[in-house]
């Protein structure tokens, strides 16, 4: 699902469609996309703090979409993101003042 959504977003960047919200974001540029990512991240935090599962799922979907738009804007493929996550698999995070945890 995420792969197909990302591909649709990339296609909107290549072939704009009138009235598309995705194209609106691309037309407004990086600052608008970053603002939306920030807003959605904040809404995720609020939904989680309010212990509202439906709202959290909805806001996570919004955040995911806007992050995918950001990746497309910066011409970063999902494969590069996946490779980064794979590099981290099984690694231990060691940070002063924090207990060691397995990232995945």
C-alpha cells in the first residue's frame, strides 16, 4: 500500500493533475510540505496523548502521506529509506543517560 501511494505521489509530481492536493503541495514548495509534516507530527502526538485510537490512526495516515510527499519532493526513493532501516536492524542504541535498547 505505501509503495503504491508513493508511486501515485511521484506520478503527480511528474504529471500534475489540476485540483490535486498533492500538486498543491508540490506547487507551494518545500516550506509548505515541511509545515504540513510538522503539523501532522504534532497532531499524532496529541492523538496519542488523548488515547484516541481512531484519531491516532487517522493522524498517522496523514503524517505518512505527507512524509511520502516530502520524500518525493526531495527525490528520495523508498528503496533508500528501506536500505537505511535495514542497516539499523538489530543494532543497539547506546546513548548516555538512556538504557540500551534494540532498535527493532
